[in-house]
């Protein structure tokens, strides 16, 4: 059974850093693209970052470009989202997602059918 579990969220001050993890079980995550998305209270879910299968390509939303980095650790079957220079606007529930039919780094919700349960990231002083 294909399953994703996010972790690493928490409370951090503005300007701080966090690393989110997306661990896969039941399949080899490196075979598929993975996207990170977030949803703040009262707002729609939005794309943050994505990585292609084999980590050949990454894409980041303009709002996080230069601050967030997505990466893979195939030995751990995990994808990470490294978040630096965090702002209060980055406060949201963060989700990772994947799909066996998606290998390119696509920043669109409809490209992914398998989602984790989310991990909360709060940026506040």
C-alpha cells in the first residue's frame, strides 16, 4: 500500500529554519515525482516545490524561491523540504504528494493522487 508520512513541522521564529520530511512506504519514492504543498487557514491549498523522479529537475513557487530547497535521500526513501528565512506568511499545514503516473516536476495539485496527512509549520515571534 502506497503511503506518505510527513514530519518535522513546528513553531519557529521569523528568519528561522526547518526541515520537513516526507517518508514513503510500500513503494520506491525515487521512481515518481514528489510535490510539496501547503494550506493556510481560510486559503486554498497551494503548490510550494516539486522534484522529478531521479531528482533530475526541481521547481519552486516564486513565493519560496531562494529560501526553500527540495531534495531526496533514496537510501531513506524520503524527500525533504529545507526551509530557510521563514516568514509568518509561511505558516500553514504542509503536505507532500506523489503519483505513479507523474515523473516530471509538476507544480499542480491535480498531478498527484497520493497525499500525506500533513505537518503544521507555524512561524511566529
